[in-house]
């Protein structure tokens, strides 16, 4: 075993490694920029960490990583289980370069059934029906409240909506908003098509409706046979009393429920809540397919694609402990199991875990014990299932393979388009994967509400979390050239400093108004980034145990000049961009204008260069032109949506309502919902405004004055 040259790492770092205790814990490596390289766990910190610095790893992935280490942090814990939990909390928080990392694209949706007011069992006999006494079922995403019942999580919004439709057919529960319920004078269309029992107009008693709610909850909990027996008992009781109409309704309800059970194939399934996990690894990429069974019904699945798979698996293979010779340790070296265990450890930190897991790989007992300790749920993992469980696993495995094949095909196509554009424009990026394009467009209506958009293409796809809008002010209305000059100056003036050696964080566009930001968020697909936060205090139950430190915040993203700057326009816009770049001392060769062709037809665009090269015309079926058109069209779409939002705000005076002291988001939402918009609020009288929940008489008068 050869040692690394002493000049590779500082004496301080090597002394820290030598002083590590032979205890379980978590270690973190940092590079010269204080970015996190790797987070790992160990049963024996001294032994595990020493292997990185005492071996010559050569030009392998682990060798490249070890060569970058300049600083290390460690945390001692009480057990290997605690180390595993802390490791994955830190991985989610810090996004290390060499760990398998799963990014949650969004939170999980739930099916929500609202609660009847606490402490009351019957609605008043007189007066109109109140929405509070007739629970509503609805699609829900967000933080849960204890007073309501939530069923799920569901893998997708479609699964929730399908379940709502099933419950409407069988139990006829309402889905309308409370404001709609309170203002109904006759039954809605859902009542006519037998999807609601009409509680808003007293067409069902509170007792019967409560019974339907109870049966719906039993159905969602998987107690289907109990529901059928209860419905049958009620039907026979009505028949004995010669109440044949009510008995017929219950008979129809039973038939509908039986049909649903037959369609879902759950009439003989004993499992209620199960997660099915299948993993596929191929071509350096991996897919984990998570299928959810809730209440005995298969709700669908969702695919997850981790990053850094090759680097992380190579590190694990190269860094097995010297005494890791048992079968479990050797199995842990397989990429599939590493990916699956990383997913389970990271995913179930924030998501409720069912008591039974069906997995395509044999998961280690330490992970199951750690998850059980964290969640308080006694877990069972089944690797070789039978009967219905085997069908679920085979389905998940097939879907994982299909999703991974689709991803590889898409990535191959995306990389081919990027390569075609680089070759067509004779560019030479250091790494094709890092090729970055920023595209600008200007949008306004006859000079009103001018907006500039900047969209980003990076890693072979549009990066909508990096999109920015710029509110253009101080120019003559309709002057697109002045608008382009302003946005390019604001965007790239900081890079002139970067070129001189200063590091500047990327612009966050603070000038964009809140309403425009809201429109931007509504328009751009939801992106959930991992956030830094405090790691859980794993020693809280035992004061003598060492405290777990908070996870350090990841370093800010450094400014980076794009490899290509596209502007939507011809010679005029390119000339303006050229002037801006020349004044800032930036490379003119980065600027390319996308000039519309004859008749503004798609596929006839020409590329205009700022550095004096002749125009370029690409073939209509060129992959490079398709990519340019996609980026240009996305910039145009993004600019138009921002412009329309800003214009609407100006025309309806939306900002006036927000500027009124005492009117926060909740009160504003209540006002807009009651009166149908800002115009409706402006037309309302003081008495009408005061009838809205949370609006006092004095505040109503203030709102009335402000909007007039």
C-alpha cells in the first residue's frame, strides 16, 4: 500500500485524520472553494477516513476527489443507525458532488376530508344548511392540519383526482368550495348526474351524509368489506320498513362500490398500505420507480432519477473497509442496492412510510432499523414476494426499465442537439455538458408594461429555476433597442468585474414586482431545490451523547458567463448587444441574433453575428436550428406572460389593494374571492366589505376610500 505524496494535503488535515476516534460518525470533505465534495458514514471514523489518505488511488474517480480535499468536518454519533440518518440529512441539505442525490421535484398530494366543528354532534334544525356540518373532500398539497383527515400520500395529482371521482360515484360527497355551498339555491350539475347528494339545499340529512363520510373514510383505509356489510345492513333495514326508495339508493351504492373494487382488483387483497420500490441502473444513470398501494388500491407510481451515480458507486467500491468480507458488505457494492438504499434513506426523511416495503433488492437490516427508529413505524421489507405482491413488483420493475430507457433516449437526443449547435456555430466549450446559453426577448403592448426576459439552457435542457424577468423603465415606450441595451447592461455588467478577478453572486432580479414574480412562479413548472437546514438532533433522547451540529449552508453559486448569448432580433438588436459588450469589455463572439426569415415562417430563421461574420442559414431540419428555435420561443413565451401580468396589474389597480395597511394575503384573498376580483371590491359598498370574514368596519371604510 503506497501513501500519497506529502505535498498533496496540508499537515493540519493529516493531523486531524490521525487524531480521529475509533467511533461511529459522519465525515464531510470540502474543496478549496468550501464546496462539499462528499458526505460519508462509518462504523469506525478513524479506520474509514484513513483509507482515503493512506492509499494511492491514482487517476480513479476517488483519486480525483481526494486530490481536491482541503478541509474535513466530522461528527461522532452513538450508533451506525444514527450515522446513517445524519449522513442522508446532510446529503439532502448540502448536495455533495460525489454522493448519490435524489431531488424531490415536488411535494406529494393528499386527499383531504374536512372535519365537522369540534365538540358538536348535530347541526341546528332551523336555518339554511352550513358547509361546516357537511365535510368536503378535496385535492390537497401542503402542510397538514390535525383537525382534518388526510389520505395518502398519492404519487400524482391524477391519482388523487381519480380517487375523488370514485368516491363521488359511490358515496356522493361534495367537492364544492364553502363559498359556493353557502350561495346555492338549487342543486348543481353534480347532483343531477348523481355525483353529489345535494347537502347545500337540504336534499340529504346530516346523519345520512355523516354515514357516507364515514364509509368513504373506511374505503380509503382499505376496510371495503366492512363498508359493504354496513351498506347491506342499512339497505335491509329500509326494506323492512317498506322504504324502498332509500333501499334502492343503497343498493345502487353497493353496486357502484363492487364495480370499483372489481376494476381495482382489490376485493381479495389483504395489504392495505405498501410501497413498492424497483431500481434499474444502466449507462451511468439510474431510475427508482416508487409504486404506492393505499387502502389496498394501487394508486400509480412515480419515477426518480438520482445524480452522481457513477461517482458515488465508484467511491463505495473503492472504499470498502478491509474487514468488509461478509456477503452483506459485498452485496452493498452493487450499484442497484446502493441507489435503492440511498433513495430510501433520503426519501423517507420527509415522507410518511408505510409498514410494508416490497423491494427489488435485499435491503440491509441497519437501514430498516434506522428508518424504524426515526419514523416509529415497525418496518418489514420483502425482497422475494409472492402472488399479488409479486405482480406489483414486476410492474414496478418494468416501469423502472421503461422510464430509464426513455431518459437515456431523451438525453442522447438532447446531447446531439447541443453538439449540433456547438458545431454549427464553431464554438469550443471546455465540456459539452456545461455548455450554457442565455436568450433575451423584449415584450410590450404599444409601449405599455415593457418586460425583458432571460431564459437559460444548460446541461442540455431549459433551466427554468434560473429564468429572470426584468422590468424595463426610463425608456421611450416601444423602443426595443433601448430595452435590449438596459437588460443586457443589467445582466452582464457584473461579469466585467468577474473578468478582473472579483466574484459576484448571480443577480436575483429584485426589481421584479411581487405580482410579476407570482405570475412567474405560476407560469414556470415547480422546481424544488434542496435547502440547507439544521440536521436533526439525534442525541436529544440522551443528554450525554454528542450533539449533532447544524448542516452548514451550501456555498453560493458563483457567477459564470454563458457560452452563447442569443437575442431575438436581427441586425438592430445585435448592434445594440455589440455596443453593450464592447463597453463592458466582453467577448463579442458570444452574441448571436435570431432573425426571422421571409414571412416570419418557422424554419427560415437566419443567425446574425456580432463579431463581423456573415449571416448563417441552417437547414430547416437541422438539430441546431431546432434547438435555437426552442430557446428563442421559450424566451418569447416567458416575456409575454410577464408583460401580460404587469399590464393587468396596471389596468385593474391590483397594487392599490395590496398597499392598503391591514390587508394581508388572507384578507386580500377573501375579498377577491367574495367579489370576483379587484373591480368587484372597488364597486362594493362599505357594508358589503364589512361582511367579509376578518374585515372590520373601520378597515372596510379604509378599503372603500383607497379604491376610490
